């Protein structure tokens, strides 16, 4: 169905460079007829290439620190002012762990950094939705999508405090999904994506080994960023109006596979 998002306007956060899932979402949403504002933290914007994406998608940029209520209020009010009305969708693609960047293992976490991880990676979703609610920024039947990871439910080495952050993120999506659903028919979901070779993902210790493991375990293989973008677009569209408060697995079947034939063969050969 062409122009799936024709007439819809929104906010896309977290596009850093061409490997970012948010970058792919912006490209897909634009191709389907959506108009949107791009946003990222000022520091991330200096490190990334967001101006290139802005030109490609004809999307203005409103910088915002997702931990700052003042910045978020300016983001949502500025977006509505730009489009001359309320918005239809938001992509939350925000995550950061200094503990991971500094190579801290789970038993030696710096707790101030841990709190920062939670603030940036999870509480930012609550802040965004609280500001949107306060400003009555959403049209009815709007859609919010936040990117998560299966480590919210399972223990994964080296994902450390981001595991807790994603668990909190998913909980906020459920709670705010109930609230916004009753208030404005707005749905809120998270997508638990396959390990993806983004700038953030590849910064995690042992990422390449786990990427290969997930590829071997998943019947369909790891879902690429482009496919995740397609899924996000479907959730922004009117085709998914009654999907809300869900954590949706987009992982090629990894999350429900006990063991694969490829892994059995690999382990058997390694013993031989």
C-alpha cells in the first residue's frame, strides 16, 4: 500500500548516522508520505550526520536533551507550530550507558552512571509522553514506538545496566499506553529488535559473537535495520490502530527458539 503515512506528521528521535535504525525509519516514513521533525541531543548531533538526513527528508531539526523537560516542551510545541497542528506519531530511539562505554562489568557498576542510563534510556520516554499529554499534542489514533531489546526479559552478558533500562522502558510503554489510550486513542508499543550493527550496538563488548549466535539461532536470521523501519512504519499507520501496550518481537524468531539445527551442528562439531 503506497503512501501508508500520507498526511501524518510526527517526531523521530535518535538518528545519528546511516547505520541508525531511526535513520532508516525516517527514510521509510518519508517514502510513505509522512512529514516529521528530527531530534537528537546536541552532543549526538555534533557527532552524527543528521543534517544530511534533514535535507534528504525535508525535515527540520529541533535539538533536545531527552532528560530536560524544558527541551522537550520546546520540541513538542515547536513541532506543532511547524506543522500547524497536532502530531500523529513519535519514534523513541534513545539509549546510552556510560557503564558500557567504560567497560564496567555488572558487579562494578558506577551507580551515578546507572541512574543516568535509566534517565536517558527509559525515563526519557515518560518525559516525552508527559509533555505530549500536557500539551495535548497528539491527534486521536496516534502512535508511539520505542525501540527495546530482549535483554529486558533475559540475562545477557555485557548488556549490564541497559537491561534494566529496557525493562523500565517497556513498563512505561504499558502504563502510558493505557493512559493515552483512554485519553486520546493513542497507542504505545515497544519493538524488541534483533542485534543490529548500529553505532550503539557495536559498542557493546562481544557484540560480533552474539550477532553471529543470534543469526544461527533465528529461523529467519537477524532482522536488519531496514526491516525494523518497515515494522515501525506499519505501527505508525492506521493498519495497526488496535495494537497497543505490547512489546513486539522483531527478531527472526530468536525469542521463541530453544535451539537451532545450526547450533546443534556447531556444538557437535566443536566436541568432535
